[in-house]
């Protein structure tokens, strides 16, 4: 998977999922509906080729060094998701 296949909002939701947050918690944090969060989860799973939240978290652990909030100086591409190898 190329990281630019995920939209900025999908990356944001993915970060929260990887941290173990529920859809309700993510919705509250991002000020969007639970339904919208679940739609993002489905699209993220489809794009990275997994079938469950557990697989999605495992994917993040295997493929990315960090899932931190991007800093303005570093930009989305370098700070949001850095491949480990």
C-alpha cells in the first residue's frame, strides 16, 4: 500500500484506530458521526487489504514506525506514517 492512497481524514481515523480508540471516541474527537467513522474504517480496511479492526491495528504495527499527528514543519507524508522497512 502506498501511503498517499489514504486521504488525510482516513489517515487521521487510522491513527486513532491504531491507538485502540472506539468509533464513538473517534467521532467525538474529530466532531464527526459514528457512521462516518465506520465508513472511513471500511475504506481504510479495503485499501490496506484487511478485514477487521484487529487486522488493521496489526497492519499498522507491522508497517509503520509511528502513527503520530503530522507537524506543520514535517508535512503529512513524512510525519503521519513512516514505513519501518
